[in-house]
């Protein structure tokens, strides 16, 4: 049975999600997205992936949404509040929801759903064999802790090292591109 | 089942004790220190009268604790003031904003290790609310939420100066978060750990990051590698401390509430306890920022000089009191650092906004990034051959010079275009 905290954060997330589309005020909608992201981070932490949860808050809630709100406030979208919603976008949105639900049902019905092993000492110690015996990961797995940050780092820098570097270069190019494009030519 | 209730009771006790009996009282205390210290700096006396008014009870003399009761009087005054809500504000956000500034600052308390551990009836308890493996990241992520409070306050006030204050604050906090996050990467590389209690334990055993003068309980000079690491550590300390100043909107970076330009900045339209909550949030963020600096760079709760192992064995009536001694040590360091914050506020003049942004983006960002490479080189050096170390060092120097050159060139072209 999921813990009560799961229900708490799932409810927070759903309320946030519904509030995004029901508020007229763009800032209120943006704040609802923030609530939704906080709920999502809570769900991640409930799954013992502290790192993913915290990064979720740090990146999306702490940086991306702040920029969103920043822009909304600067633009001062008064027209947005008066606008009446038309039927076509609502129908399209509902269609997307239905499609997504169908896809979800399809995936869930095909994928095997075995009971996940509980994160107790024995499971963690058994997993320690895959890593260097004197390393940090193995020692904390043997001690009955889940070193999620170290595990993610290990995975990224051993199995996905090349894609990681490519993404790094891509981001660098994007950053420099933005600077070049936004800089006015000096006279 | 009783096990669960016991654990729950312990956690709630810890939350109440650390948040409401340790960190929150530090807020009025630092306000008092701020006023007294600024008075000393400006050759005044400061508030030194408010104490226990024994004359009201018919005694001869008042008992004034150097004015230490002043913060309570200040707090009482703020509670009793009229809570005025202007007509033109956006009500819901106007009410939400003060809470959104205080709450994140107080949530971050939960990963700060206040002391080693206290043992009672054979039960050992660490003096930290949540001993999770992502301490510094948790503090950064939750602290980054406090920007909403300030931004919303500026926007919801629906008037010009608060809005400019809110916008300034958003831009400033986002910019300095980058320098803040990058600057501690060398430190985390050195520890190889993100758990703040383990980081402090490591410092207690092997010397503080900025003072590695003992090893395994005996005083000794650091080996070459540790000594060399003092360079990136010092750079990281400098960048991190200054970024904390900017992140908590303290002088010399308090542009969001710059009185000479913006009246009061984002809290211009607030009064009474709502204003006090912004005040509290700011000071609580300062306390947590100092706590993080002390924890990462200055040994956290450890007394240092190899004394921690000795203290850890002390007991009074079967109660292990090492944790309490360490708690005292931590709070002493914290207060010294808060005094440093106050000293800086009353000595350094305020920056201009473009200077602030330039410092963050052109100086700190690059310096922190280069510092990461320098630290990585020093940490990896024992496993590398001399040739590779040499190539790495040459490359690093070349990149540093290139960055300095680019910064200089970009500075030249930003000159105002003549009309």
C-alpha cells in the first residue's frame, strides 16, 4: 500500500494541475504549476530518489518557473483574463487527454508488473556486488543505505558518458548562440 | 507500533527544538546584534536600555541586560501595529508572499547538522532533523523557492517601486544561484559526499577545509595535496560567501530594497507582522547561509585540533553530552559569522545594479568554473603522471588567461554609444 504521503503529494499535484487550466489569471496559473512540481518532487522523494526530487525543485520550480513568472509579470497580460475560451482548443485538449490515457492503458497492460523488492538491507547488499568492492557505492549499499546520487553519477559517467558529453557541448553551443544573437552590433 | 510513535516524537521534538528554539530566536538576536554592532561602528551607543522594568514593581532600579530584551519589545511593537492592506493590491498574492519568504528559509533548517550526537538511555540521536544524502542540494533547492515570495510581493503590491524591487530581486537571485552552485563543486569533489553530517565528521577527523592542521586526532602539518587544495578551497570560500550575501539580499547587494532608489523595495506596501515576516525570512536566510558556510568550510560543529574524539567520550550521569558541547561550538561559530555579515553591511557601500550583475556573470561564474578544473586537477594529481599534470596546468593557465582577456574585451565594447 502506498504511504499516506503518496496520497498527499499526488493530491497536491492533481489540484495544481487542474488549477493551472482553471485560473484566468496567468500568474495564478504559473503558481499552480509550481505547486504541481512541488508535488511531483514529493512523489520522487517518496520513491527514495532524493536527488531527482531535489533537482526537480531546483531546476523547474526554482529556475524555469521563476523565469515564467518573471516574463508574465513583465508582459502584464490583461487581455488573457478577459478572453473567452473557444470550443476548438478545449476539444483538442480533451482529445489529447483521451489519446494519452489510451496509450497509458496500452503500455500498462503489456508491461509486466512484478512486485518491486523492498529496499531493505538484503536487497541493497545483494546489489552491492555489481560495483567496485572498496568503492563508496558498495560500502554504503552494504551499510543498508541507498546512495542515489552516487548511483546516478556512476550510471551517467560509465554507461552514458558519450551522450552526456554531447549534451554538454549542445548546451554550450546554445548558450553561446543566445549571447551572439541577443548582442546588438556595436556601432 | 510504539517504535513508530517514539521515532515520530523524536522527529517532532527535533523540529520544534531546532527550528523554533534555535534558529528562530537567532533572528531577533541578530537584529539586536545588528543594531548594537552598527552603533559601535558609528560611535553611538545603540539600544541598551530595554530590560526587565523592575521599577514598575516598586523596586529601586531597572535591570537592563545590555538591552537584550529590545528584540522582544520590537517584535511586540510589530504585532501590535495596524495591519493595513492597501486598496490597490492583489489580495491573495499579497497575503501569500510573506509566508512564501519565511517558510522556505525555515524548511532548510532540517538538513543542517547542529551537533554530533546525544545519547540518552542507550539511545543515540544525531543532532540533525533529516540526515539525508543531498544536504547542500536540498538547501539550494528549497532556498530557491523563497524568490517567489519576493517576486509575488513586488507584483501583488501593484505599485511601481515594489515591482522594480521584485524584478531586481528575481534577476539577482537567479544569477547568483549559478555562482553559488558552481562554487561548492570543488568542495564536494574533495569530500566525495553530499551528506552534511558526514562532511562535518570528516572535517572533525581530518581537519577543517580551510584549516587542515590535524589528522586522526593528532596535530600535524597537511600533506602536499591537502595543502595545495587550500587554493581552490579559498577561492570557493570567497565566491560562496559573497554569493550568499547576494542571495540573502544583504548589503552590499541589497538592491531589491534599496532605500535611496526604491523607498523600501518589494516590501514598501507591507506593514505590521507581514512586513516583519519579510524581515524574519531575510534574517533566517542569513542564519542558514552562515550555517552552510560554517558547515562546509569551517568544520561545522567540530571543535577541531583533534579535541572532538576526546569530547565524544564525555558523559554526565550516563548522558553523552558531546552533542551539546558541539551544539555550543556550532552556535558560537554561527554567531561569529553573523557578526561578520553585520560588519560587512556597515562597512561596504551598496553596489550599482550593473556592477552586481557583472560581478555575478562575468567574474564569479567564470572564476567558479575554472576553480572546478583546478580542484579536479589537484585531486586527481596523485594518480596522474607528471607529464599529464603539466599539460593540465598549462591548459588551465591558458584558459584562465583567455577568459580574463575575453572579460576585458567585452568590457571595452559595452561603453555607451555617443549620441
